[in-house]
C-alpha cells in the first residue's frame, strides 16, 4: 500500500490528464529525511526529457535542518527512473503539440519514493469555467437530494 507524501492539486485544474505513469526518483539522503517530515511541494513541478534522461523540475524539497555536513538545494533537478522503452514512448507523446508531463503526486511504495506523472494537455480558460460550472451544479444537486431526504 502506498503512503502519500504530497499531491499537486492544481495540476487537475490546469491540465486534462490523458495518461498516468509511475517513476522512481533519484534522491540524496537529506532529501529522503525531508520527505519523511513532509517538507515537499509539487506546485508547478513538471518532467522534461534532458538528453537521454527524464528529469523532474521545480519540485521543492526543503533542506533538512539537522543535516551534519552535506545539504541539498531545494529546487534542484532530480533524475526520474524509467525504462528506456517508456522514455522513448514519452518522447513521441511530448512532441505532440500542447502535451506536457506534470507531477501529480509523490508517495512511498515498498520503501521507495515514487512520483506519479500525468501526460496532460493544457486547459484554456473556457475549459476551466465549464469544469467549475459542473462542480457547482453537482454540489447543488447533492444538497437538494440531501435536503429532500431529510424532509422525508
């Protein structure tokens, strides 16, 4: 069972997530200790092909204060661990117009840190408004049903 560390809630607001995949993360020791304390944020985090590797950008893992000699940078570029065939397939997907890899969540799985990436297509303002209207309508409908059930 996976224990969730953090999620990027804004990713679902800003992108249509077409596909999800899981990748390992190459971390330093102090980063792991900071993750255990929950000192991480995925707001604005994304993945990009860098040469032959897939790297995670803009993921903020705050420094571990009690580290003795070596400290890490909060927003350093971290290598993601995927099979070569998966990276090659993603290169083709990303090259399509408007597609990007967004970090959706970070979690523990069998003692290792994993990142859930979403292959997403950016939403425009009209899509965001229509999603908001759907949520409001569903909330009002649920309230009406609950009110009706209470009166019964």
